[in-house]
């Protein structure tokens, strides 16, 4: 984290920190969205994006970053599921996270974690937070929103039952 804060200060950016694990499918979707060529430059130009590995299965416990679980708890994300992400300034001050809270609630209030934004309300929340913590313009935010909306699970439809005809 020290390296991320140093880089953020030097480049006048905020830090987008994602807590993830190797087994987490939604973490992979979040990474794929952040790395998508349609919007990767927008994130790179506005954030120092960094990851901490937490909550691994015992066989992969060595992947965990030392101190990551303690930081996850300090940021009130230990009950949020993965991915849990936060936006911090270059000094480590929490600017926002992946929890949607009631209007006017402080960041100390537990909210509903959205993990990787996918549903319309989740993407809208993510975009509002990005707008308030970056220099992204409305056109760039629209591109990011379109990409994250692609994460929405596709409903599984059952084939129609055959129609029986009776004579």
C-alpha cells in the first residue's frame, strides 16, 4: 500500500484498492472490466489501481498479502463479501467504497455491498463515486457504465414446453 500511496501522491491520483481472492468469480469480472480496452485508460489516468489478496482457501493461503485482512477489517469490509473495493486518497483517507448506504449516511455506517457493479443501481452508484473522486467526464463515465453493465448476469430461460394437441 505504501507504494500505491507514493505513486498516487506523485501522480495526483486516488487509489482504487480491490480486495479479492483467486477463487472469486466476481473479482475476475471486476478485473476484466477495469482492464477492458474500452475503459482501462480512464482508470489508469485517474487512479492507482491495486489489489490485496484475502480470504483464500487453506491450500492457497500463501497468496494472501500480509496485513490485508486487518486492513479489510479496518475499512469495514470483512462482512461485505468479495470483491470489496475502496477509493482512498494519497494519504489513505477513505473516500468511498463498494457499500451502498442510505442517503446521508456516513462511511462508518454499514451498507449493502455491491461487489462488482453489474445491476443498474450498482453501476449508477459506482459512476457517482467515480465522478466525485476523479476527473472523469460524462462521456468517459458513460463508457465505463456501459462496460460494467455487461457484467449483469443473463437470466436463464427454460425452453418452452411442447404443446400437445388433442383431437
